[in-house]
């Protein structure tokens, strides 16, 4: 087992728990849909969190695949993944059958928890940004990555949009910032899909059989 495989068995597990928490929260909401006022803010937030978790899974390959086995690297990955877990665990409200007929408003939940969710997402991204800046001083490959204007423009859009969505005192501004960062995330996924199509997809699996 390589150092990266050992690292990723830990990091991937923790990020996977975040995904499970997010999907589980959505499933619980659907299960109790007769008691839910859905709105659009919390579903948009959930999609944003899900895309960002997937992005971090991809970033693990870019940033950590050359990392040596080191306890500090595991500690950094724990900080990132745990921050995501907190965000994912509060994106949807805790819904249980014992709640009776009490109505739950997802928009109200969003306004009550947006600072925590967006704050956690922002913190995780800032940790990675600091890692890239530090590695850029030590490694020419990372220096090339850190020298990309496009990268830092994207980081600025993400940081400003996420911070605005978290802390803006005006609800229309915060909701607009959510729309901006979600559209930016979807645009990034669209670029990734376009690159995949341009490359011709991937080679079919050979062998096997029924």
C-alpha cells in the first residue's frame, strides 16, 4: 500500500461520512415530506455542499498524491473532512417520526444555520488554499499551480460569495450569493464534463463476462 493509498483510505472514509450524512438528511426529509415546507434555499445549499465535497475528493488526488506518510498530513485531512462533516450534518434539519404533526420549514432552517454551514465550507477551502500557498514555496509543480490567475480568480469568487452568503445581514444579498456560488460550482462541473467528452470518455473495461 502506497502512502497515498493509506492516506486516502482515511480521508476518503471521512469525506464519505459527510456524503452519507447529507444524503441521509435529504432522505429523512423526503420520508417526512408531509410535515415539510420545502422552499428552495436548503435544497440549493445541499447541492452546493455536495458539489464542494466532490471537488475536495478530486483535490485530494491533485494535492496529496505525492505526500509522504506523515501524521501531520493525516491531522490536516482530519480537520478538512471533519469541517465538511459538520456542514453536511446541519444542512438538513433533524427529522424524526416522533415529531408528530409539527411543521418544519426548510427555508427557516437555512436562515438559522447558514452561518455554520457556509462558515465550515469556507474554512475547509481556506485550509486547502493555505496548503497550496505553502507547497508553492517548496515545490516547482505547486508553484506553477499557484501561479495560475484563473485559480485565484476562482478562489476569490468562491470566498467572497461564500462569506457573503454566510454573514450578509440582508437576506436578499445572502440568497443571491448562494445562487452565485452554486452557479459557479455547476459551471466548474460543466467544464469537467466538457473535458471528459473532449477526451473521448474512458476506455471500456476488458475481460470479465457473465
